[in-house]
């Protein structure tokens, strides 16, 4: 397992992206958190089984119905401190 810090850019605030990501992460058993950034992006720390993390990252490229994802960047990071996946 390798945790990743992900930044998602596009129309991702005000469209339910964070709530959607919490549901998707829970369904896949991925741990971490998601939050809005002041620059209009959404940032998330994701960790779990590699196949589950990859499935979540793939879903994040589409996002929820009202979102438009223009770009996603990711880098390896320290794993989250607690269990579950939370909205910050």
C-alpha cells in the first residue's frame, strides 16, 4: 500500500464532489480524507489496497455527474492517521 496525495482541478467545488468521493472510497474500502482548497481544487489523501486506490483514482477522473475534471495530479505521501475516509 502506498498512500497518495491527489489534487483534482476543474469544476469540482459546489457539485458534491467531496460527498461523492466519501461514498466511493467507502464502497472501495479506501482510507483517508478529502477537502476543498482555496484555489478551487479538491485535495485528497487516499490509501488502501492498490487495486482499490487505482479504482478510486480512475473514478475521480470522471467525478460525480455535475463535475468537470480538467486535471489530476498525484504524489506519494504518508498514510492517513486514522481509519475510514472523511470529508474535511
